[in-house]
C-alpha cells in the first residue's frame, strides 16, 4: 500500500556563492490507522534522506546524489507493512516557490521482517509536492503530492501511480497551534492489480498543526473504494511530522 510521500523542500538556491555544495535532507514519520480496510491496524512509517547538491543547471534545477532509508511496521503483522528499505541514487530536482518536481533513479534493498524475504534491484520514480494557501492570510492551506514509478524491488515490474490532495481551513490559530478542518482525496493504481494498490479514498476531518514539532495530529472519517469492487468506510486517526535541513559548504 502506498502510505504517503512527504517531499523535502529546500531553498531553491543558496545565498551568496551558488557554486558551493549543499546538503539537503529531510525526515518524516506517519503513524495511524490509515485505511478503513485495515480497521484496528496501526501503521507507522519513518523515512530519512540525505543528499548532496553537486550540480546546478539553474538556480532552481539541481542534480543531487542521495541515500535514504525507511522502516515500516504495523500492529497486525502484514508482510508488506513490515519492512526495511535502503536506497542510494540520483535525483534531478526542479524547485519552485511552493513545491518541487523530481526524477529519481536508484538501487534499493528491501527486507520483509515477517517472511524474511529480501530483494535488491533498480527503482525509479517521478514525483511532485506542492503546497499553497488560497488567500494572503493563509487561512486556506492545501497540499498535493503525486508519484509514478517502480517503487519496490520486491514488486519488480510493477508500475505504481498515486496522487493525493488536501484542502483545509484554519478555524483557530495562535503562535503554537492551528486547528484545521480539512477534506482530502487519494487515488492509487498499479499494473499488477494488487488490491491494496488500486483504490480511491476520500476523507473529511480535523487536525491540529503544532508548530513546535512541525507535526499534524488529526482524526477523519474516510470512505475507500477498491477498484476490484469492495468498499468500506470508517474513522481514521494520524500523527505526522516532517523536518528538513540544508547546510552549505564553500559559501
């Protein structure tokens, strides 16, 4: 199942000497019961990535070698939700004022904790992330991400495509926290017709955006339709955080 993608956004260019190296990186975690089809199953995914910006065609287009690692676990012990993945590769990243588009190619190793199966192989994907506010007072925050590619060495030859969009309204805000009702939608499909990768899901809920931890804590009511015919609805909760960094050298 495609749990989600948080793309680290770093400054489009370093101040001063643009020829300097920079070291963009990010880390995130998503924890919760994320699908009505897995009631009572809490899934947690942690991801970290470190890159080195070695070449810039323009101030906003960069070539970045990177290494990344992720750990996923759940409370019901599904094999595909309990894994360790490590990847090394290259990404070509185009930065925008409010998001990025990136093309990645790499070599990945994946190990499944429950079955003991492991595999390595080439992976690649095209991805985007954009965030926005519909007014100058930032009362209507929204975001969207999408990905298409070969994501797992254990699903060799399986092309996965997924997209997500969320639109919120800031009902209350102080310097430490914002209370945000939201609606969101996710769609996912693949070429091997795995049931868990072929669905559309809509949800409406409320989240607390906490400044001190760069995290969202929320609850929502979701409806999910699998393309093979079944559907289910239910309450889901989530805790998500993200942070990024981009130190420089040679500036």
